[in-house]
């Protein structure tokens, strides 16, 4: 039925069109065909002229009206050093193409009006004009050469070759469907190596090579964490992708570079305004002095909620939009504080697991950290106000070979630190206590814990501590810290403790 109605509608429409055509034909016959055509030409010539004028005025008006939304003007001047050069190139190009646009636009519509069909006027035909060919080849060629050479100069200044001596912060951005992972180099200032063969979606999504010591302190920002950058510092971004083509785009810094799987690219730029400074710049313009949320007129203004952003400028899939990330530019000092508070991915997620290639060694920062921990525990234990609990210190990093009383190689760091503290606090006497969990024979556990405590004592005596200051005692499984029902609890119960006897 629907089809029938649709068919009837189309059929009737066709009939109407044919009838209108017939009426026009008859009218033309009555008035003379030429006259009708001429009238139509007059009208269309006039309409074209009106359209030409309105459109041109509209172009200039809209460019003026929306000037504060365009990059390179007013509130949206570049927040990076090279950005001003890039904006300059864009503006030059706009001026040249603008001149050509205005001239061709006026000529196009003026001539279509001027040479509309009129009585006694005949079109002039010419097949070829060499002079004209020369002019319209030479003029664009000269202009293009100027623009391209100027552009190359700017390109070369934006992409300097950085050497080892240059001070810069190198970070890495890896795009994937649909997010960015941002890697910071940590305190050593260098990013560790990567190898795609090491990629493991669960534990090492970037394929970082943990055997490279530079990777040990690398920080990886995933998810939606803010990307923090220091102002007035040269930043080099290594840009890569894991699946499809993405594009690393920081519009406010005029940074834009493809992220290509298998082909690392990079971009060097220097932010010159903090987020707060950029907000203050926006604040002066009426476009930004409106409520950020139209439903909440009393809430924050648009300039107050402004954030720099990273966007993916490649249509990389249906979740493409979710690759947006907020960038915060802060002062150098604030950046140092922020990065110092970020956790190393390796130390948080890999250290001590089966994937840790450094199981049998300690890093210098860990040694320092442990020395500090033991020192502050000892200080607390020696205070006048120290409680019994304060006076018992867990030697957390003293280990033995499995099922044996022999000290493991890594225990020496903690014991050396302890020997050091014993030397500095010469009057202190301590008891070294060995503890086991409840697996196995209680009597054997008692013997094992005594032997272990004896070995710790022997190590310290060997380091020059007076034997009279050291008592060793095995407690076996009698003093558990936690329940022995879980592996975690048992692990806590297998321990070596130090107790201050007198000072
Ligand atoms: Cu993308």
C-alpha cells in the first residue's frame, strides 16, 4: 500500500512538472522566447551581484566577530615559544590567499553581472593568450616560492637538533585505542629502552626493558592523569603508537605530529605560559567572562575552568574522542615537587615479582631509603619517651637462604646499616631475636631461629661491634606477629627483630 501511494505521489509530481513546463513554453510563445531568456539573465545577474556583496561582507564580518576564537589572535596567542613563528607563517599565508580571494571574488560576481545577456552584446571568444598564461603562472609561482621558503626557515627553527649538552626534558607519548600512556624519565633524566617483544598487556603494556637501569625510575602516567609540564623548559616528546595511526596534538602550543606504529616521531617545544597565566590572559576577553556551565550562572567563569589539552587529531576509531587529556603547565619548582611525588612504575609494579630482572641486587636509592628508615626507627627507640613497642625494631631486609640459617647476600645492606648505627650509639645493648612461622617441627624451628639470630650476631661482631653489646635469642614459632593461617601472615612471622636492652 505504502509503495502504491509513493508511486502515485511520484507519478503526480512528474505530471505537475510536465504541466508547468508546458505552461512556460506557451507563455514563451506568447511573449517571445528571447525576451523571456533576457529577463531571466537580468534577474540572475542582479542576484549574483547581491550574493557576491553579501557573501564578501559576511566573510569579513564573521572573521571580525569570531576573531577571539581563532588561534594567533587576542586570547589565543600561542603558549609555546615556537608557536608565534608558526602563527606568523599562517597569517602571511592568510594575507596572500586573502588578497587573491577578495580580487577573484569581486571579479567573478562583478563580471557575471556586467556581462549578463543584453541586447546587442556578443561574447568574445579567444582560444589562447600567451601573455595571460605567463602572468597567471608566474605570479602564483613567485608567491608560492616565497611562502614555502619562509615556511622552511620556520620549520628548521622549530626542529632544532638537540645535543647531549642541551638541557631538555624528554618524555614519551604512546597512543593506542583509545588513550595515551605518557612516560617520564624520573630522577636520572633518561628514559629506559623499550622493545616491542617485551610487551605484555597485563604487566608491561609499553614493553619497557627493565634490565636497562634507566627504566627503573621511569614514571608512566596512564588513564586520565593530568600531564604536568614545566614552564620555560625545552620539552622533547617522543611520539609512538601501538595499533593504528594517531596524532599528538597540543593546539594551544601549536604542536601536532603523527604517532605512527613502528616509526617514532618527535616534537620539541617550550611552554612559555603556565595554565594559570593563560587563564589570566583569557580573562580579559568577554567571550571568556561567561559562566562555564550555562545552567549555573553563579558558578565558575569560562576562563577559570580553562585547561590546556592533548587531543588525538587522527580519526582513529569510534572511541577517538576519549583520547583527550588535560595538560597542566606549572613553574619549574612546582614541577620538581610533582615529579618527585610520582611513583616509579618499576618499583611499584615489577620490583620483587617474577618479572623483576634485578632480584639479586639493590639500587642505590633503595639502599639510601633503607638506611634512612632504620636510622629513624633507631632514633625513635632511643628516645626518653620510647615505649616497649618503639624499642623493638623489625629488621625488614634481613633474609636467609630457604630452610637454612645462612644469611642471603642482600641482607648485608641492612646489617651494615645496623653496624653503623651501633657504632654511632656506643652505649646501646641489643637483643637479636629470631622468629619462624608454625610450619614444620616446633623444636626444629626453635633451633633454626637460634642459629639465624646467632649468625646475625656473628656478622655484626665481624663488623667490629663488641660482642658484649649483642645478645642473640631464638624464639621459634612462639611469638607470631599475625595469624599463621595465611601465607602473608606466615611471611610476616618469619622475621628477625632487634630489641633495645639498655642504652
Ligand atoms: Cu587516536
